[in-house]
């Protein structure tokens, strides 16, 4: 997979902002990190012919640094002829390596690679360690862009070894940075982070240099990828300060752009956390919501303003026209996010002439494409005639012509599809389809899946608009299949990772499901093949969304066939899939021993569904609003349960497993209310949640004798600038659990540290881990945590923490209990954090609270739950049901008995 296009896809947020960023980051990295042209001048002999050849190489280097790649190529070709005429094979190898580097910037990767192979062939018989290391380094860069990551590693590792032997510290560090880049492409983000952190430590005592600036920036970029945004910001600020100290304006500009990207990402997150289901983008080129004047939150606006200031500063300090354009394009995209249409119009008139000042190369072409996309966004939002569609189309036609002139099929494929999107905006479906198909054809031939899926998606929408539903379904299926094949690459996202995912990946899944669940014949029924496909797609979306949450392709699908489990192991369980679509609520129901899936539709607009769920969530947080809870939860009951309740009764269903969508995740399903029979759902069924059944390991409890590790913080704490109140009932809860589970180990207050938990898990075979402390679930992995005595333990650390002693499945933790956690306020997708902890911890089941109840009722529920679990005839879901019913009998208030949810294995 082409690294640049992975980077491009990450930044496709709404206006595909900063498409040029990826290209510039890589190209400028080569310029400023010292990779540059591989020119070992000292190797040339001093006669007139070679002096002329060397002069040509030096001239080409200046042209390269100025961005005039076409002329640089001509000069290097002359140099190669001069070296060849004089019989200087080392000079020829050096010039070939330089030629490969320059040709690469025009997007001609394969031609570039061929030049490198010729250079390496010469170096087999003409030994020169310095030149060999430089050539291997360039070869690694090319292999990475060709998607051959392991081969790239195999080139960079010997390069680093040679640089070490030569005592070339700069070359060594540069190669190690390259290795870290390859590790990121392989999804080894944490390994890349660790290696770069070690590298930063190793150069601390060295003199300040441009290499240090680049290294700190590289570390900052990696830290963004793993979600450590505060540390990322710190590293980038160090890079910025050093660039200022060394008076390196271009390095400073690049680092300022990276800092701006962080603030842009923060702004996107703050803006989008308000919405559980986005206003879906129907096509890759459709940006605005139904209300372009929708207010931006104050917090999002603050981040966006900081991003604008950083981009403005980057443009003002840089001497490079390319970097200036990059900064201004990023600034334009932020202004569009802010709905600051007037400033956006002013800025686009400033950018337009600058594009014509950049020499024709891939960077310039993508800058032009990105610019036109921003113009489309502006036009969609303001509905003004300036710029006109014809003007935008002409700019894209120019980009296509330029791409063809330098043989850059990648840029051509992208520009063709974007131009197809412009024609789609004008409802010229014939040309829209033709151009989209042309772009798709090139993307397929070049194996550019990250571009191909966009045009498969766009083509599907075009067919849908033309009423060709079977063709539309086929195109969406291709886009879906392509996304599945790009599974590892999809998680390599930037600071606004989740919302880039939501705008550019999630809509493909949802629109595909939308089509599949529409009746295709006069019967008005959806055929079973489409129902099965829709269920598979929505499962895949849940799976991919969690991997995106972690920024790692780290999840393993269960080997169990869930249908077989429901049919044979637990034939009194039904699985319910509610799917929130733009204009309706679709429900798929899997019943035991039924070959066909049940399906029913509720004609409720997504925004109406979300409003009712918000009302219910607010009512649940107020203990005295029982009537409102019954009213709103009664509506949800009527949507999800009532249409097929007769089937549930007929089949004697005892347990309901929900695979929830959108804001439904914020509601404990146990609280749904049957208004006719005056019963909550928990009074009729045991209830469990699954973050996608692919992630559930449905096996009964292996043993009913528990060995528990209990832990908690009862005292007031202040950690990482946040204050946490005392939890007076924690000690009481743990004391009661001790009486229920005699075999246990307790870590309370000062003893509850990450190191102590790690030691205990490693040394003993606990099958229950019970934690009573403050915790918060968020749609952001770095904001999902539990409180230990001395730190906020983030969700990403759970994997290593609770799995250390559990490498074999037979020793897996059966149950993780988090009894004092809550969902983040104002974050409508916060329960993604709960699913994340449930999956990351490696426990088969997780019992957690959606809101914190510091009350003796929690201890009562837990004691009853553990007692019921000792009964081998009961599942975990049934044990929780009995515990909640016991609490419900004592307290009628849902606030006290309803927050408990069982996630994962319900058996």
C-alpha cells in the first residue's frame, strides 16, 4: 500500500483537507532530513570530464531543491552520459540514484525503482560503502511507496548498519527514522514510537541539528498515530523551539503545520462528539450537512482558531512556495470546518495564483486537486456562482493533463474521480459515471485500493441516483470488499482519526446496508441473501470501528459460529441488531434454530430517534424522573421488541443479546419499558450487549469457584490535573465481595497501582478482576481510563496489563467488573470506550456501569451477582438479571438498578 495515499486518506475529512500534506511531508522530509540527492562528491576523480559531470549533478541538485524536477531529470541524464563516456561507473551509479530520487517526485515510482536497480547492479562490482548505503536508503523509500514494506525494511536495515560502520551518525539516524516509518505502515505504531523515543534519547547529548528537528517531528507524528496527543504536542513543540533556535524556517514551517494538524484534529473531535450518527456524506465529494449554519461548539472553535494561527505562521516563515501552499490549503480547510465562508473566499483567491508558481510535479497536482475540492465545499455551503462549476472542472482538467504529461497515473486516477464528482454535483450523470469509471480503472490497474474504494462508492451512488439498484449494490459491494482488504491501513489515521473514519469509511457500510434492506421486488420483502449480507456488513462496521478506536488492526475475530452457539448451545437466546439509517430504523433478529433472519422496519428519521434517546438518557440521570424514563424507554421498547415479541414468547426466549448502533449504545437495554404489561425488559429477559458478535467468545463459565483480584480507590485524588472525589462506598463494596469470594487478593488505595496489578496477574490465575474506582468511557481512546492510586490507566494499556498471565485461553480472565465508571459528558459515542475496554482487557465478559452510583446498592448488586454465578445452571446474563431484579424490588428508581451492563460473553 502506497504510504502517501494512506496518509492522504487519513486527511479526507469532509473536504479531503490537506491532501497535499502527505506528499509534502514525505518530499520535504527527504529534502530537510539530509536524504536529498545521493551525491558523494568526494568519490569523483578530478579530470575535466568528471568535473563537468559533477557540475551537472550539482546543478541538478539545486533544481531538485527548487522543485524543478523536470529540468533536474534532463541535467542528470546528461551527467549519466558524461560519467558513462568517461568510464566512471561509481559516478554513473551515483547519478542513477539521484535520478531515481528526482523521478520519484513526479510520481513515476516504477521508473524510479528501475533506476535504483541499475545503480545497485553497478555497485555490486564497484564497492563504495557510502554510496551503497545512500542507494539502499532510496530503494527502501521506493519499496515502501510500492507497498513492499518488508522489502523496504530489508533495504534500510543494511543501510543503517553501513552508516554505523562508517561512523555516519546522521545517515544512521535517518535510516532508523525510515525504519520507524515502515513499522507504522505495518501497523506497529507502538514499536515505532518506542524506537523513535529511544533514538531521541540517544541524540540528546549531540549538538543541535536539523536532524534533531526532524527526529522530534517524526516522534510527534507517531505519537499522534497512537493517540498520545499531549506527548505529541510536547515533542512537536521541542521540534519547533529547536527550529527557531537554529533559524531553520522551512523546518519550523513543517513543524508548525504538524502542530496545526493536532489542533485541527482536536477541533474535529470536539465538533463531532456532539453527534452519535453523522449527517451521512452520500458521496466522497459531498461535504456539508443539511444545515451549513449548524453552530460550532466553543471548544471546537477554540481549537480551530489555534490551528488557523499555526498555519498562518507556517506560511509566513517558510521560504518554500510548496510549504506555503500546503499551510494555506490546510488553513482553508479549517475555515470551511468553522463555516467561516467569507475568510475562506478571501483565502482561495490568494491560493489560486500560487498554484501556478509551483513546478509541475505530483505535489503541485495534488495541491490543485485539494484546492478544487475546497472550492466544491465552499460552493455547496454558500450556493454562490463564484467559483463556477465550469471553473472548478477546468482546474481539475488541468490537473489531469499535468498528471498525464509526467506519467503520474496515481494523480490522474484521483483527479478523474474528483472531476466525476463535480459532474455529479451538476446532475450530469453520464459524464459523472464515465469519469468515475475511468479513474476507477486506473486505480484498479495500479492496485490503489484506497482510491479505488472512493470511486466504487461514488459509482454506487451514481447508479442509485439513476435507479439502477442492482448495479448500485454491486458497486457498494466492491467498495466494501476493498475496505475489508485495507483493514490494516484504515487504522493508520491522523489526529482526527475517528471522524475521518466516520466521514469516509462508515458511510460506505451504512449506505450499502441501506440498499440491501430495501425491498427489491413487488412482495415488499427483503430477500434472505440481502439480510445475511446486511448483518455481515454491520458486524464488520462494528469490528472496524473498534480497530479505528485503537488505531491498530489489533482485534481477532472469534472462531465460533455465533449462529451455531445460539442454535445449539443456548437455544433460548435471540440476537437483535438495530440499525439507525437516515430515514428509518431497521432491525434484524436472529432466532434460535431458524434458518431465516427476521426483519422489520420502523419509519422514524434518524434525528428523531436520536432526540428521543437523548431525552431518555437525560431522564435516566435524574432519580426523580421515573415517569419520563418509562415514557421514552417505552418508545424504544415499541421500536425494538414489540414488533416481534410474539415470536420471542413463542420460542420461549430468555436472553436477548443486543448489537447496538449509535446513541442506542448509551441506553441500558434493561430499562426498556413494556407500557402495556407495566414491566421493564429486565423483568422479562436477561440482557447482554455485544460489540459485534465477531468479538465475542461465547463459552460457558469454565469453573464456578472464583479467585478474584479486587482493587479500588476510595480516597480523593488529583491526577493529571483532574480532581476525583472520594468514593465512600468502595471499601464497603470490596469488604462485601471478600465475604462472597473468600479466595481473593485486594489492592486498595496506595496498593492499587499498575505495577501491583501487573505483578498479581502474572503470578496468580485469577478468573475475576473487580475494580471499584473512578473511570470514564469516551469515544477517544486517550480519554478512556480508570483511576489507579497514582495515574489514569488508559484503555490502550489494558491489553498488556490483564493479559500477562493469560497467554493461553484456558487461563483467560472470565470476568472483568468496573463498578464505578461513567460515560463522558457530552460525548454521544462514549460507550465506544466501554466496548474498547471490554475487548482490550481480554476478559470473556465485562460488567460495567454507564454512570457511577456511589451507593450501598452497588455492593448489594455485586454480592447477589456473584452468589447467583455459583449456580451452574445460570448464565452470566441470567445471574445479572437476578441481581438487578433483587435491586429493583428494593429500589424502584432506574437510576440505581439500571446502569449495569454485561458486555461480551453472556453464557
